[in-house]
C-alpha cells in the first residue's frame, strides 16, 4: 500500500514559535507538495519539490519555507507562526511519470 | 493563476443521484481527476478520465467530460451516507508536475 505519512494529526503552537511539519513518502516519488486547506478556499499550494534539494514556490509561499534533504522527506517550516497560519496542512507526492497525487492524512495546526 | 471552478455545497437524499460539476482551465490537460476527502482525512483519488474520452463509468460513478466547454462532472448513483465528503476536481499544471485543485464541493447525504 502506498503511503504518505505526516508526523502529527493535530498541533497547537504559540504565535512566534518556529514550527516544523514533517512528511514522509515510501513510494520513491520525485515530486512532493505542501498544501493548506481552508474553508471556502479549497487547496492552495504553498511549495513543491521535484527533486532532492530542489524547491519551487507555489501560490502562497509567504511565511513558509521548505526543506528536502532526502527524497522521501519534505518538511514545511513556519519561521514565526502567526494566527493566520491556523489551517489544515496537507502533504502529497507524485511520480514524474504520473500526475496522480497521493495525500497524507493532514495536520491540523492551530496557532494561538 | 487561473482557477478550477466548483460549486461549494450539495445536499442529497440517500438513494438519489448526486451530480457535481467542475470547470477546468487547460484544454490540453491529458488527465482530469476527482478526489474525495472524508471528514478529518486527506484526499484520496476517486476516479480519473483521459482527455480523449467523453465518459467513464466505474460502478456507481460516472464521469462526463465536455472538452469544448472545459466542463467535467461526476455523477454518483444511489448515493449512500458513506458518500458524504468533499469532492475536488483537479487538472495538471506546469508541464504535468503538479495538480491544480478546485475549491471542493461538499456533499451531505441525508438519510
């Protein structure tokens, strides 16, 4: 069974904290993605990576950074969390040959 | 960027048919996808259609593609309570490296 695993289902952080969201996939996929999901706004792409150490900005990268040191792991970093980053964060991966994306279960982050 | 358009909410009685619509943007998209998100979970691929097809049937699911109008629809026959979810359509972007998703359509099945 293919699997994308996000390290936490729920997180509560304080404003100003540095937050790490981790994602691991076991499918040897080249592409990995971080989305945030908000009611009425659907899924919005934050960053994606198509290879180790490569990254590209998505539609809403401000306030976020990413790290991809190994092919299977893609981390989303909130340098200084703010309340408007309270959201559901979804990680996904796909192969170069197939645009079908496989999703993790999501991390619901609350910034207080 | 250009948006994939979906309506936001649909309620349907158990046993009736549901139809969810989507307007996509790129006429050269090779595949178009429907994803399902159950409460508190990530997205799962429900079905997809090749762009050279007009229709695809998969058990209770029927996907219709109108390439001229860039319109995609998903029909669920005999809707069941387990079909209550958010449904997203998606199309490839940027040389097929990523998917662009619609805002999602929440389907609520009333017993």
